[in-house]
C-alpha cells in the first residue's frame, strides 16, 4: 500500500519552511491583517526572503535554477508549514511554485523558456497566476448542465496580421492576481480556447485588488483587458500527455491544513490558560471532546492530503491495478476545506467571548477558514467526486449556449 515516509530532502524543506514561517511570517501576520489599506498588507521583505530560500522555485530542475523537488508531497509539506504562520503569505509562494514546473518545463517552447525562465528565477518578486474565472459566465453546476466551451469565457483574443494577439475582456477572483508578473490568461479564439502568456506590465491591463473577509494578506484581483497586445509566439501549449504537473488542488488542501493546525495549537494553548468555573477550561469534560474531534479531523485531512500527493507522484501504482484508485485529490480538497472551517469555529467557541475579539488569533483563523472552504467548492467538488466514482459524465444539452 502507500509508503509515505519522508526522504532527507523533504525533511530539510519542511524544517526550513517551519523555521522561516516562525521567524519571518508569524510575528507580523496579525498586525498586517488588521491594516485597512491593502497595499500596506503586502509583506514585501518577507516575500523576498522566502524567494531567496527557494520557496518560489523549488519545483524547477536544478538546470533551470530550482531545487529539483518537483514531487507533490514536498509541496504539501512546505505549504502546511508556511500556512501555519499565515495562509495569505503562503499562497504567493505555493501557487507560483506549484505551477512553475508545469509551465516552464513541460508546456513552454524553448523560445518561451529562454525568455521567461531567467526573468522568473532572477526576480525575487516574480509571482504568477492563471486568469480563468469571469463575471457572469457560469450557468451553474449540476448533473444535467455543464457550461459549454463556447460560452464559458467572454474574454476574446483576436490574431493580428503580424501574428500578435489583442485580448479584450475581464476576469475576477484571481488569486495573486494583483502582484503577478506573468498571467496565463484563458481566452476564446477562432480556434477555441487558448492559454496566453501575458506579462503583468502589458499596456491596457488594469488590475484592482478585491477586499475579502479573510486571507487579507494574500491578494485576489479583478483584471480588465483593454486591447492588451500579446506578442507572437506567446500561446502556452498543453502538457505532454499524462505529464501535467499542476497539483494545485492538493496544494490548496495542504495550505488549509496548515491553517487548521495553527487554529488547533492556539486553542490548546488558550484553554490551558483560561479559567472558568474556578478551574482551567481544559479541565472541563466537554472541552476535551471538542479538542479530540478537532485533532481527529485535522489528522484525517492530513492523511488524505498525503495520500493524494503520493498518488499524484506514483500514478504507476494505479495503472497496473496494484492499488485501487480513488479521486484522492478532490476528496482532500473538499474534506479539508469543510473540516478546517468547522475546526476553527470550534476553537472560537472554546475561546469564549475572546474568540470574537479582533486581534485574537482564532478570530483571524475563522475568517481565513471561511475563504478556504469557499474556494474548495465543497458542493461542486463532491459532484465531481461522484462523477469520477460512477463514471457518469455530464452532457451539454444542444439548446444551451447555442445561437
């Protein structure tokens, strides 16, 4: 069965991330979270230091300036440690790092690689994002209606006589969308949807940060493309068959796991100190039941995440029938988002009245967990799990989205 024992490189990265998170991220997270202006919440120096330690580039090969740690379990270990200090800060590193190998090493042409890799590796603040979601394009998610490809995106790219492209449209909710220097933008063309390599300083590209209830240190942005010109040769190709290396779902689950771990640790510390009814709260019987449930759900999430990461790193174990396959990555995403949101609420209850006071760590964790549950798409993700298990695939009715 699964053998999830950490190797020396994984342990080294985990310990490095833990030390960095404790020294450079956690001491300032609550202070930054409370700042009213979004620009003031960007931890510029921390982002630079983490990049210099390799948290943006670890998945790249050594030849391209990385550490060659492309496996998904390593990414999950780093994600948990960084997010345990602040999940918003961790997002900058993890989504950029997890996409790096897929984009730069598996999907780019050599010409694209020669242009983008030196910029990515040489700039400590070179973050990336993917721009897909748009306002008012979803028809809804159910078993009977899938959004047709020809109406899924309104953003459109038109090829010019010189081979360049002009993009017009709008995107929203793009994670790390405001600071990103490379934006893989999905747009409609006459040949169907294509992925364009758009640089963040392109004329006509306007970005605005979106204010959120939680994960306030990490940005989400609206993007507006007003005649944005993309040079010839900047379409990102598909990954070689069977070699896509994104793994962002399991990485997001690991980020949520780190948040939950911090919430549990903060709760345990507090109930040992708080006195109620003449004794420390931890000595009340019901409190023990809460803590047991919180810890059990957190560990169940961790095992599911590790299994999902191992499964992505060892597809051959399922291809030959040696192990029964399950949609582990989707399971990890849905379960962890819901479990950690509930865990943080349980922690808030044990904090009592202090749990809703701004400046207490549990209050921030609850807000961050609400965001994580929302982006884990618990209902659509569970539908997708059911489809994977049953082999059922939705079909687009002929009258939907057709002229």
